[in-house]
C-alpha cells in the first residue's frame, strides 16, 4: 500500500491478481484474516508510476486536476445552505 493517506500505508500484502472492476483497475489480495480485499491499483506499487509524480519528484503533493476538483468541492460547500446535501 503506497497511498499516503490510507491507514494501511506501508503494509505489504500478497497479490492475488489485478483486474478491471467497478470501472477501474484494482488489485486483489487477502488480508490477515483471510478475507479477499481490493484496492485501486493506483494506491499500490503494482501500478505504473504516475507521470506527474515522476516529473515533480516529490515537490508537489497534488496534481493540477486534483487541485481543480478540490476547488470545485470547496466552492460547492461555500454555496450550500445548512442541511443541503453536497
């Protein structure tokens, strides 16, 4: 697990397989209890390196597209009335 904000970051699992599920590539593995789990491939080292991450060499935590999505979320939260679903 390589996703920096996931609680399992740094943990290693035995890879069972990689396949398309729920519209994205996912890795499948068994947790310590024997239950099959899956995660987006991009959250693991099984994925090809992200070009932005490789070029930025750790100098930026977020890609431009991530910042745009975050800005849109913040704008929608600011416009929301109390009790509205966002």
